């Protein structure tokens, strides 16, 4: 808490320094590290040359604050609107923000966002916490298409690391329940990764840009290379093609920790996007992206794990994950397709996500398990300006086809051999399906010139069909022949939000929104290791979780200063939490299952401030405080239900930074510091997670770094460098299974030609 109070000092002092507006500069911002002509995908076409890009790095120069309230978000209201005007706490990271920070993975980008925290089970896996929630209680989208599927598990997951940061034009984060617009899972917040596209030019003929990027990091001896080609054949056909390869060696931590064995992995990615301006009011887009992430070890669960402040080292000889994600979609964007319609969008998608775990247990038994999930999606989104307000409405449908497998190469195919273990299924039920249907309507209308209201309603329906639920004889006898599961869940959710204009430079907002999460296949049918040694078994008969989010906030938006203060309260009802059954599975550990036992709350305060002064200097600061109490089963004090903090609840944390841009805008320098407070109040699940959570209390940390960029004399060639963790702190993000890099030098070359 002391660090939280100290964080207010630079915020208040900065307000005094920036009390008067400095003279304006006529200099222009340098271009970003992306290929010239490439931009974040627009939501709808405009003139034949294409829609003007929103909030690209071209408009996010050094004179703009880090958190730009005048950038555009499409996620908060499903249409383009300035972040200054939306009635929710929303953060947009531009392409330039990501390039300047040289983020290694998408989850690591969330370190720049107030109200979020990043947990990394391993170096190749990462999961953002938004307002206390993560995993399947945060919704991730890619160009508006669901990344979440029905096998996402409780707690942190690794799927955010399957997005290549080099493909991102904009990263938008909307905090708080957004189920009215996006349906199930949107509890802590909604993340939308908007990928880059070619920005059409009015010039005739072939336009072509090439890009080569190389990144090196000393803490992991990593090498990342990106090649890209983008352009247009004429004013109607544009394309962007790229490929990325990443190779990471073992990670070196700070202090005396040094090398962390078995933390390296490799990855290769490919992406392509083609756009066709069929008519001035119609644009067609077809896109494909693929990410293959290989041998990302859950190091903490193996003998290669390292002890940190009393954490327990695992016993497995090997536990490696391979991830393969492929997304293909076709989208049609119309402007004014009919008299009563001002915009229409149709999207058809196929999202394939494959996961494979190779495990050698302490008894040297080898097992290979995983699942293949094919998600078929269809969505129609419409917008109409009417006498009763601006209507945004539509329908979406996602269908998961799930195959789950488990192979035991040591088993002998003989029914007479008692040592043979049947393997009819893997981590979730085999031969399963999961369907989500949603119908939504939102109206934005004006009560007075200074007062706007958003009211929304959504109907959701989820259907679960799981054929192979039983475990055969790989689990307890009682679970060998579980019956098939056929469940249906339905919910109606609503939201009411207000935006108040206070002069030209201030906005206030307040609202309430309902959140909804239907039990998925992971809730209902999972058989897998949970936490640090428990074994989760199927839990049929669960009910949906319900959440109600309340938030109020105030924003200031001046040319030289921007800031926001937000308070939120999320009421939790029927949250699905684990409990121990009292059974011990031989050779595996305590059995845990799930039930709707969690009622309680999460609330917190978020502060952010950024601005510029003396023309060439800018600064920023942020701080977040949260606390929670939710009913959970306390494994360690009689296995009774108590109100305790949420699992891996975010400690109080924040950061400050100072940046100088050369008057010619061809190079810049920035210094920053991040801090996270100590934590001693744990969830019962954290106490059981002693391979990742220090049993005696989390010590907290402060880190300091420097970075800079240079537009070299070679046309199109940019150089970025950073020195992270200068003090060589040995620290770990709360709940993570691997320590963060020690003193780390990063260099990145980005050449467009």
C-alpha cells in the first residue's frame, strides 16, 4: 500500500508541472516500425481509396501521450468511437507503443495497461489478468473473432502467446463485464487484437513495400526474424504477407539465480491478408494466420524448476506443450447497404486450435495427450442511425467440434493384461461439441447536449454435447463410465451506461453491466493436472456464472495532458470454483472437482496520467489497487467454505516513465520503472499452488529500465534498443512458474524498403 501512495507523488507533481500549456510544435512524428502503408484493419470501407485508418502509429507521434484518449476504439461499442467518449475504462495500445516497447509476446504488452497484471506459467506461456480475472473469464478476440473456445480452462492459460505481436495494428482492452455485446466469458474484460492491413493509396499501378525485422535479447539468447511484403496491385486490391521465426534459449534470471534450465522454446508464424474494394461502399477481406509454438515447457512442474522464496520444485522429468493455431476468415464490410442501414458487416471464420502435451512423470511413464478444436463462426453486425438513437445490433454463432486424445506408448494392447490402461479421451471429453448463439441490441442516444446514454440487451444460448466423458480405467473406478452430457444454458443480460460532458476537456461516465459465463467443456469434463499436483475430474451439473459490474470514472483530455481515474465493483454470483473431494488418486494426487460455490465481490481503483511538457519531453504514471473476497473451499483448514481473495489476485502495482524526443524527431530516449507490492493474503488455491506461489508471502519488486530508438540515415532503417532490469532484480510475477529476465539488453533492427 505504501508503494501505491508513493505512486501518487509523481502524478500530483506532474499535474503542477503541466499546469500551463506549452507551445505547439510543428514537427511531425516519425513513422512506426510497421511497413509503410500498413495500418490496423478499418471496420468499414469509405471512399474507393479505403477508409482512413484509426489510431495507427502514424498518428501516434511523440507529442501524443502514451494513453491517447483521442485514439479510436472499435471494441467498446462495436463501432469506431474515440476512447474519450466511451462509457467504459478502455485502453488502446497503438502499433507504435508495441514497437517502442519491443514486446516479446502479446501477454507481456499488458504490463503497460493500468488495471492489468501478467502471469507466466512458463517463458512460452502468459495470461493477462484484467480486474482480477483471467483464463476463460476474460474474452480475447482477433479482428473481432473469438479466440476463446470451449476447452479454455480455469486460471491462467497460454493462448495469448499464440498471437504474433508483429501482426498487430492495435491492441484494444475494454475492462469490466461486456457480455451484452460479446456474450459468454467477457467478465474481467474484452481484448481485441486488430491486425495490420495495407492502407490503400490513390496512386495507380503496383505499389510494393518490403520489411525485414531482427530482434536479439541477451537474457534468453533469443533470435527473432520477420520478413514481410505488402502493397496494392491497383486502387482496389491490397495485400500483406509475412512470416516470423523465433528461437529462445534458456532464460537467465536476476541476482544469483542466473540460468533457468528447460525454459527455451521455438516458434514460427505466417500470416496473410487480402483486401478487395469491390465497390466504393463494399470491401471484401480474406485473411489467414498460423502460429506453431513448439516445446514450451511448464518448467516449474519438472525437476528443472527453481526454488524461489520457498516454492516447491516439481517432480516430472518432462512436461512440454506444442500449440498450433490457425485462423481463416472472410469478411464483407458495407457502408449504407440499404436505406435503413448505415453499416453492415458479415464475417465467416474457421479457427483451429490444437494442443499437445508430452509428459514424463516421476515414475518415468510417458503419456501424450491433447485436443483438436475446430471453431466455425458466423456473425452479422449492423448499425443504423434512427430517430431513437444510434443502434448497433446483430447476431453471432460459434460452434466447436472437439476431438480429445490420450496416448500411453507403454501400454500393451491386451485385455488380459491388468496393467493396460484404456485411453478413450484426453484432458476434456472426446467426440464433443459446444455451440454459442447470441442476439444483441445496443442504442446510444442523447438526453441533453452534455448527457448521452447507452442501453443494451443480449440473449445468449449455449449447448453442450459430450459423448466420451468417462475415463475408462485411467481414473477412479467411479468415473470409468460417466454418462454422456447434454446441457443447454440460456441468459438475458442488459447494460445501462451514461457519458457526461464537462466542458470541452472532461468526461465522466458511470454504468452497470451484467456478465455471463456458461460452463464449458473444461468445467464439465476435464481430467487433468490442476494447480501443483491436484487432479481435476469431470463435474457435470454445473450452472452458469453471473457477474454484475459497476464502474464510474472521470477523464481529462488536453493537448498537453491526459488522465483517467476509475473505480469499479464487480459482484460475483455462483462462480465455479474447485474443491477437494477427499479422494486420493494413486500416483496422481488429490482429486478436485468444481461447483457453483463462489459469491462475493472484486473492487478496485485505477489511475493513469500522461502528458508532454517543454515540447520535447513527455511523462506518464499509473497505479492500480484491487481487493476481492469470494466464497472458496479452504483445503487447509477443514475443507470448509470461506470468503477469501480470488486466486492469484493482482497485487497493488504501477509504473512511471519519462521520455525525451529529439527536436528533429529522428531519435528518442525513455526511462521507466515498474513496481509491484508485497502480498500475503492468499486464496486457498494459491496456498495449494506452492510450485508457483511462495508459501511465506510474495515479496514484491521494483525494476528500472532504459530504451530508445533511432531513425538511421539509411532510408527506412530503424534501430531500437533497451536495457531492462538494470538493477538485476531476481523477481517473479505473482503466480508465475518462472522468474523474469535479469539484466537484459535488447536490440531490434527494422528495415522498410
